[in-house]
């Protein structure tokens, strides 16, 4: 059987070609809408995977989004643009999620929500679409797979994305935040919508009419702070600092996840009523055992009065208290009340003092504080609810602050009776009741 191969020529724009031809260890093409980012990624991926012995990973945060984006551009084409890999030039195993190129190497496509699919793969490179969706841990995992060098093809991670805020981990890694030097052997290429002269003028004009941060990001391709932030008073340059106690009270806020990160924030209050976020636990794909071990470590170091645990995590609350004797409460979860509680600490006092600080090691929480924004309606007006992203540490922060402000801390767990088969006679309390100190011998914190 004779394998079919074709030579495809695509006339790229200058910055697209710079990205495609870059040999940097890690290269990013970031730009506004209509910059041809996914097309550039697919073309570079096909070029590298065409080398015999190459094994390139194609990744996105969620596997389900690959089929309608990068894979479509690669195999089916997009609009008037033909497929990067014409039919007959490859073999596609949809079960194994592999594309083997005739006379060349292969592409393995995965989502970071299913990291087990990577197994122990040794790859020559990794193409990442919408890289801003990935966590820092996701990127470290993917970079760690790139170590093959077939025919002198250097390992490389190459990615495209829409711009985000200056606190995003990609902004600091590639030096796009305005004050951080880019990591060694990295290259960031920024592209504006207006640089793509193939676009219809009506489309360009419509984006040109955007204003504020939307225009800066989606048209000019800049990494700038979003408008409509939930915590606009957060000042990274003045509020990010090391602090030591003594502390009057310490509470740990916990937000549960698995594909999304599990988060625990150690929030401390001093005698003057100032808050300090001293430490974060922020990890994806964590078993309950690992979360419990992290909680025990935090308890041994900070002796918090309570762990304010995600209301949806009934089993974790039970595990922490019943099997490990940690002080646990079911977190209060009125979103707007919690946001207002946190906002009160971020307002600058009349004498210029700030009642909220956060340790520099809490990088994920700092990033979320600078990205957490109000949802926007189709009319362009903001809603009274935040967007459902960049909110994992933010939820944990709300839980901790609500507990510090409005509830006396105690050691115990208050499950909802309808979450268990046990009835009240077996020891569970109805919703809203608290464990009584004297009833348990007086050995519990109040």
C-alpha cells in the first residue's frame, strides 16, 4: 500500500510565522480575536509531527472542547481554510486518541481533565490551545512529558491563548505583567486583531468599537487587568507581604474540587482586627486522603480554631472530624454576603493602612484576586453575581472570613440530616443546631 502524502503551503502573517518557526523552549502566541492563533498552532503541530519518530501532544484544559476547535482545524478545516492534514495523509484512531501521519510521527490528543490518559508518555513536544485555561500544575505536567529528540527535533511546548490579566501565571512566566523578567528560553508573541489583514473590515470595526479592558485584551491583544473586578481595592504591590503573628484567631477556608483544585487557605486575624492569608493549599486531582493529610499538616502548624469546609463536601467534613478529630464547621455560603465581608477588609483606611494582606507564597490566590470579576449581561452591564471561574481560592477565602467574622468557632461537624441515613437518635444533629460543649465533656473548643 502506498502512503499518500501532500505538501500544504499556507501563507502566514509575520507573527504567525514567527511563532511557527520559533525554536524557543516555550513559545506563546497571544492575541485578540481573529488572529489565527488556533490555525497557527495546528500548522506548527502538523509540521513537527510529520518528522519520523516525533510524538507530539495536543492538549486543552477540557478534552470535550478539542473536537470543536483544534482538531476541527487540523482534520476538517475551518470555513474557507482547508484542513491542515488532508484526508489520506494520516490514520486516525479515535479510541486511542492518536493521529499517525503517513511517513512521519504521531499526535496524541488529551485533556488536562483526564491526565491519566497521558500515562507514561514520552513526547517530543506539546501543543496547547487556550493555554490560559490551564493551571500552572497542568503546564508543569505537560512540559515534563517532553523529552524525546527524534532527528534533532528539540523538545518544545508551544501554546496559543487569548490575553488574560497581569496576575495570571502565564503573564509572570512570559514577562507580560509589566515588571517580571520572562523565564529563560521563553518567547511571547503578542498580536492585535488589526494585524490580520485577511479579516473582513466590518468584523475589525466591530471589535475596534470595544472599550476599556475588553478592547485592550480582545482587540489590541494586551494582558491588562479586567474591569468589573469583585475586589478592585486589592493592591498586589502593597498587600502582598510577609507577616508574622501573634494571631488572635486562625480559620482555614476549604473549597472542594477534583478536576478543579482543592483549596485550603489559612486566614489569620490579629488583635487589631487585620486579616492575613498566611498559606495556601491549591492542588488538582487530589484524593480525600491527600486533602486530609494536608489539613493535618496545616493544623499542626497553625492550630486553627476551625476548618470552614465547603458546604457540598459532607463526606470530607465527616472524615476530618470523626476520624481525625479536627475542628470542622460547615461553611456559610451566601455569596454576596461573603464578598462584602472580604471587601470590608480591603478598603484602605483614612490613615492609609490596609487591613488585608497576603503572603507572597499564595500565588494562586493572588492570581484569583486579580481576576475574579462580576458576570456581564448581553447588554454589557454587570450582574450581581461573579463569574464561575477564578473562584476556587475566592470561595475558600469567603468561607474563612465569614467564620472569622460571624460565627463562634467550635470543634465539631454539623451535617445535614438528609445527607446521611443515620437519624437524630444516632447522634446527628438537625440542620442549624450546634454541638454543645458540656454534652461532650468540655474537651472541645468554643
